[in-house]
């Protein structure tokens, strides 16, 4: 019975941890998506320096979260966002509007997927 | 250099998961594979499989395997607790035993229900040193797949009770020294001291317990001794 109580506590800790992770992903992806909107506006207005500065802000925040999430989320999912960020930097530096906008759209979609994958839904279970 | 680190990471992950699986198995209780109930066997196989996946693939976070293993352990412990308190749950989980031979007659319907054939019955009887079906009074197929057999009274080995013979009490012999190490708890159980043990060893020409491979004391007070090969 002692073991059962201990294991119940472990399972409760896992559930709480899972909910906390889900919230953390939701908040971060929301924040990054909002900044991506700003980068998109800056690109459309040809404000490349501002777009680069905003990208660096996203990059900084992403690196922080990536380190926290690496032990919890499949590495491939996290690497994809990191790659998108690197490509976005080069498109912004070369002032390539269409490629930069495409990269932003792809990255936004990836962030939505990242969040959706961590939600407890029937779709994800099955 | 990166290759070396990759190997070290795999080594560390394997080491960690091995320890986790060993602890999990220990917490699940002492059973041999052949004695596992169906649900225990399923959980055991799943735990082994779950440990291997993150061991091989570095991209899968270790926590995924750990959570799955801990969840299975929780399910197993929960089912064990429920089985302990509810007979209905126990029979749902483990199934019911089947009486394959009753009063010397093979129960065909029970055999069909258990999908158990005559070859299997004869094989399991032979494994119990029963070669003639006519010697079997009852045979019960347990939920673990083991066959329990009650031979006919005329075919059972004769016991002292059958011959109305008085026998002496026989308890478990106590192992006092094993691999040169004195088992202090066993000595205490038998209310003997290490000084007594040493004097007994000296009588047999052994200077120290560290020279003893095994020493045990039976309920008649006889000491069995075997010294280590020098």
C-alpha cells in the first residue's frame, strides 16, 4: 500500500508537470507568434534592421526555452524551429522579402504544431 | 571527439535505464517469468521494450521512457492492490483456474474452454514425473499456465504418515558462514555467538571463518562445514 501511495504521488507529479509544460509551451509560442507578427510587419515595410533586431529577440527567448524543453520534448521538433530561425536571419540579412515571409509562415505553423502536440486530446492519444 | 561524447551519452542513458528497469522489476515483486500472471507478463515485456527505445534513439527524451515505465509500474501496483481486495477483480485480471481432470476423468469441455490440448496435458504430466493418466485423480490448470496434479491415493509416494511412523521435527538449516562471511543475523536467531562458531571451526582445524566456504547448522544441532580450497 505504501508503494501504491508513493506511485500515486509520482503520477500526480507527472500530471502536474505535464500541465505546467503545456502552459509553458502555450505562453512561449504565443509570445513568439506575436513577435513574428511584428517581424512580418517590419519586413512588409522594408524595415530590415528592426526585423533583424526582433528576430534576435525571438532567438534569445527560443534558446532559453529550448534548453528547458530539451529533456522533455522530442529533439527533432525543437531543432526544426531553431533551423527556421537561422534561415530567417539569413533572409532578413539579404533583404529577401518573399523568402522571409515564407519562413515566418512556416515557423508560425511549426509553433502551433508544437503546442498542439503537447495538448491532451483524443487525437494526440490515438 | 563528438563521436566519443555520443558513445558516452548512449552509455549513460543505457546505465540509467537499466537501473530504472531493475528497480521497477524489484518493486513489482519476486516472480519468475514462468510464474507471471498474464497481465504481469504483458507489463514486463512492455517495460523492457520501453527502456530500449530511448536507449537507442538519442533524439527521444529520456523522460518519455521514464514516464511510460513509471506509469506501467503504477498500473501494475494498482492492479495488485485491487486484486488483493477484490476476488472479482482478481478473476477478471488473472482468469480462473480450469479443472482439466476431475475424479480421474478428463474434462473435455474445460479443455476446450482453456484451449488446452491433450499433448500439452501429457507433457506437463510427464514434467511432474507422471507418465500414466490413470494415476491422476485431479489436474488443475492454474492461471499462470502451470499444471497442479493430485495423483490417485494408490499412486502417491508413501509418506511416514501412511506408515504411521513418528518423525522428528525438521526445520530450516541456518547458514552461519557463507563465502567466508559470518551471518550474524542467523547466529542471533539460533542464540549462538561468534565465539562458539570459532571454537567449532577450530575443532575442525579451521582457524578463521574467512577460510570457510559454507557452514550451516541443522535443527538437530549438526554443523555442516566445507572449507575453501586453498
